[in-house]
C-alpha cells in the first residue's frame, strides 16, 4: 500500500476515534435528537418555501427578459400596441416558466 494511503488511513482512524464517542454519547440524549430533527425540518421548510421559490422567480425573470429582448427588437417598441404586446409576451413567458418549475 502506498505511503499516502497509509497516512490518510491513520488520520481517518484518529478522527474516527475522537468523533465516534462524541456522536454515540450525543445519541443517548433524546433532547439532542429531537432538536436535530426539528432543526432539520426547519431547514427543509425554509429551503422549500423561501429559498427555492425565490431562486425560481429570479431565474424566470431573467429568462423572460432575455426572450423579450431577443424576440422583439427595440425598433418595434415605438408604438404603444407593440409595447403592450411585448409586455404580455414577457408576462406569459414568465408565468409558463413558473409553471414549468413547479410554482
């Protein structure tokens, strides 16, 4: 076995010998387990209801703005009708992106 792997195994053994008793003693405390479960559930709820929708909305905004810029040149936006059509198209793209991403 090469020298590097032997040293890595020795370091892992030292870390395991230190961390394993700490974890096993912590698992005997039911309040610590309950706290870890509650913390995990809160973290998941924050991700699912706050972080994920914000990132999806941000992504969909950029996608719809990019499609709007690419589909309609700025010269066509001189009349009010083409401007409202452009906004409707961007809004439709945004809503379809939200639906595609589960919002």
